[in-house]
C-alpha cells in the first residue's frame, strides 16, 4: 500500500542534489522545506547518506540533518533523518568486505517510515551525483533506490553551471532517475539581469527545465563574527563592537604590515600569527586614528597559540576589535575558518530568515512542487 498524507493523497518526494560542494543545496533545502510547510504541507526531511556528522541524542547524525532538526523542531528519530553516515575508515571497510549490513535497506526503511502521514518527503543528497559511488550509495544510486525525481542545484555563471548540471544529469539518467529540473544559486542579477533567460535557454537544449534562480546575498555566503567565535572554539581575547557583523572576506596576513594594509579589503577577518605584532598593531590603529578607513578589519584570528604582549592586547581593547586566539599553524587555522564560511548554523537566525525569504520570493514553489512524484508502491 502506498503511503498517504493527511488529505489521503499519495505521499510525494523530491530529491535535491548538487553539482558539487558549497553550491547552495542545503540553503535550497532549508528554504524549500519552510515554503512547503507554509503551504500547509506536512513535510518530512531525510539526508540519506551523510559525510560530515556529529553526535545527536547519542546517535550519529549528518550535520545538515541536525541543522534541519534544530531549525524546524523536527521530532522524527535521528536514525530516520540521517540513516547512513560515512565515518573515517568506512570506505576502506566497505571495500574490504567488512561491512555486511544492507545500507540501502536502512535508507528504504527510513523513507517508508517518514512517509507515513506526510504529504511530502524532502530528500537531500551529498555533493555531486557520483559522491558515495565507492560504497554503492552515490546520489544517483540512492535516488534510483528511492524512486525519487531529482532537482540539481548549481551556482551562478553561464557555461560552468550548465556544463556541471548536464554532466550530473547524465549519471542520474544512466541510473533511470528522472531529472525534474535545476536551480541555479548565487546569481548576481544586478550585474547580469539576463542570466536567468540565458540559463533557461541553455538548459532547455539538454531537456532540463530551469525551475528558478536564487540571487546572490552576501549574508548567505559569509558568516558573522559570532559564528566564527562559536565555530572555532578558541580563546576570545576581546569580543569587539559588533558580533553580528557580517564578514566580507578572509585575509591571511603573511607579509609585511604595509603590504597587508594595501590588500586586506573591506570588512575582512584577518588570520595572522599572534606574534606578528607589527601587523596586528598597524591594522588595529586604523580604528583609532580618527579617520574613516574602508579597509579596517572586522577582527583577528591569531594563530600559532602566540599570545600578544600586554601592550598589543590593550591596543585591541582600545580599538574595540574582535580577536580570538587559536592553536595550530596559520594554514590549518585559515582552513578551519574557510570551513565555517559556507555552512549554515541553526543559531544564525538572521541568515536562516534571509534564506526562507529568498527562496519563497525567488522560486516558483508551485512549479517546484510539480516536480515531486509519489513514492513507489512496494
């Protein structure tokens, strides 16, 4: 018997894939989930296969599943929201034949349980169509297993998104999966208002409908200082004047102070060794000389575990500028910061509100819903 929603109609499902990492798939998932619920649709969420996971209620859960649970207060068990995770060493174990559990059956079971009493199940993939192929659970494999149509998310441009969408669509098609359309994220409509038309025509040549574009918003691409502080878990030396300030860019200060001053850019978070007091002092003084400098930094991430002298620490306080002290070399610290730049966090309510509004106002939600299909009768 097919699963049915509160109205008695068959439960539908939609699988969101992407052309690669950081294309905006989770942003799109979050916005669409909110839009579906705003339509009065009883909607469930599942991340069938997760690569980045945390412990939630004592169980492993993909980070995106945890995000959706936190934002929307989902009450489904963790093992349904995130049935399969790929921890370190898991791929090796699968190849060596040490994993005997039928992981596909685990995913199918979660799908069937989530569908009960729901109008719609939103499924979110991991990376591009081929991610997970090494363990037999690529996005294309999983979508085929679940019998779900796919919407592919890419990001702004013309040639690159079309090329990537067509490439990914080919693997889905090879698995017998319906590619219901594409969504292109981070489109600069102010600079290139003709892009939606060009993308629609370009994709149509390959039989792929463009379901909409999401305009570029700085707040969605960059975090606030508060998110950096929470994510890095370093020692905050000084909180600064505005923890809700949005970071414009990250600059690694690995040169002399005068060169840094010319290059850091506006609203920068500067990653610099804590013993480079010449750089720290030169940048902090931009807040104290009484002039309006467009390249004044928002704050510092001090690497190496080097604590500035009392004189420089006092300067940071007088300049009222954010500074957090981190162990580790500058490259590894900068990599940690970069990882935080592209993730959405449940506590970042400004960003989440912007995502909900952007998706609701930019996409034709009815057209997206038309792409959903009933779960197969099993």
